[in-house]
C-alpha cells in the first residue's frame, strides 16, 4: 500500500494537473463563444489559442528563473495566483466586450500555467520510486484529460446553451438592439470565471500551507556522463533534441486544432451549436482512451517508438477520412484525432530528452517552449478556414503527422552518441 507521505502529495499534484486540463480546454468553448460575442472572423477567434499558448514560449525560461528564487512549492502558489489573475481579467473584458482584454487574460493564464507545469512535473518523478515514474505520469495525464473533457461541457452549458437562437436573432436586430444582445451574451462568462478565480485562490493558499516537500536539485546526469556524453559542450550538439523540439511544436499544434476546432467544424457540418458544444469532450475522451492503452500496453506489448509510429499513421488516416467524409461521420473522425494524439507527448518527450546529460534541464526548457506550437498552428488553421472552409483547413495537420512519423522511425536517432570501437 502506498505510504501516506507519498499519497498526499500525489493527490495535491493530481489536483493541479486537473486544474491544468480544465483551464486549458476552456478555450475550445471560448473560441466559438468569443467569435459570436465579439463579432470575429475565424482567424481573429483563434487568437484565443495564440494568446494562451504563446506564453509557454515567452515564459518558459523566466519561469525557471522564478522557481530558483522562490522554490518549487512557493512557485506552485504563485502560478495559481497568476492563473487566477488572468481569469479575473475576464470580468472587465466581458463588461466592456473588449476582445484584447480577453486575450490579455488568456496570456496571463498561460503564464501561470507555464510556472505550474515547470514546478509540478519534477514532483511526479521524485514522489515515489523511479521505476514507477511512468505510471505516475500516466495518472497525471488521466487527471488532466478528465478535466479537459469536463471543462467544455460545464462552460458550454452556461455560455452556449442558447447560442443558436442568439445567432439567428442577431440577423434581424437593429444596431442598438444588436449591441444589447451581444452585451448580454458577453456577460454570461462573468460568473463562471469569478468562480474559477475563487477556487484558484483557495488552492494557492492550501498549497502554500500544505506539507508538500520542496524539490531539491538532483544530479540526474551522472549515468549519461559516465557513458561518454561529457564531450558535448553545447545544446546545439544534440540534433535529435532540436528536431524533437520541432516535432513537439507540430504535435501540440495538431492536438489543439483537433480539440479547439471541432465545435465550429460541427456547426459547419450543419450541426447546431447546442449539440456541437459537446464535441471537444469527445476528443478528450478519445485521448483518455489512448492514455489507458498506453498504461496497459507500454512497454509490455509495444515500445514508445512503436506507439509513436502507430499514432502518426492513425493521425494521417483520421485526418484524411475527416476531409473526405461529411456530417457527423466527418466530425467523429476529427474527434478520433484525440486517440491518435494521446500517446505522442509521452513518446516524443523521452525520445527527445534521451542522452542529454548535463543539458537535460536546458533541453526540458526548450521542449516546454515548443508548446507554443499550439499558439501558431491553430492560428494558421483559422486563416486557412477564412480563405477556404473548416474542412479543407484540416489538410494542414497531415504533413505534421508525417513529420511525427519520420521522427518515430528515424529522426530520434540522429546524432545520438555511438560507441567508438576500442583500439
């Protein structure tokens, strides 16, 4: 049975991963909501994802500096306060229906989550035996995924419950009545985000005074140094990592496209918003199914390299099927991209980080910054949508999955240390 001194901290970290997933996947509902409330085109609405995820790129290294000053435990509280501050900005943004202020709130939320991610991931490794770390990581992924599935359902039920009626009504209103209706729609977000703000502040206080142990710097590189990696003098001498950063950039982009675009795509296929608001949750449920497959099957039945190859092939297959089918069948294939995406992060990360030795922390920072792919690629999807349609725009994910497949088969081996023959 798990020791209480280990179980309690794991419950705390699991709760934080739940928070990560919940706040992150709210954007899936915010994109169609703000597109309607602030009268945006598709490109403008996908600035929601850009503002949120670009903070991972800009705040990746500063968050590491912050944690060195505050410690990891205090860093968790600071991260939660930042997310709460970003959530609170939604109140004046909604009152004034001012889209740039919504985007600022999302950026501050993302900055807080960057600190939280950087601080919480080491806990998953140290809270228990190293040989069972993968199981704990998978458990955290499930906490994250469950929250991600619930978030669109809960927020969507509040702010998109009569979106179809509002959408049709707006076309028949004069300018004054139209503004009044849009202001009322924007106000729907105030109470949910006040509740989120309050919960986050309570969590921050609880963690500040919890028994969570402090993380200390550990020598994680010793074995790699002994294997002969000490000759490396720069992070640029690890091409498999640099390629891995690019691949993780592409992966986070296609993951967020699959989750954030499906509500609008359902509407494009003629499905009412009152129904399509649930579709992001189906994508996240597909991801949860993938996590469970990974827990049971890796490495017992197949390796992480094989998982990544299969995931890339499934991504290509599901994307092409979505493009060449219609109606609910096409939407189902988009939701199944969640299954294809589920094992990519846990497979790409260890392949990219392998053999870095004393550069492991720098490599980890670069990989965290690669999450900014979720800022750039959805924005590109929105741009292509405006110039073609939401279905044709899915073509942009196909070359991404091809690149991920290349990394699974050959890319992760590039430049890795080869043992020299003894002369």
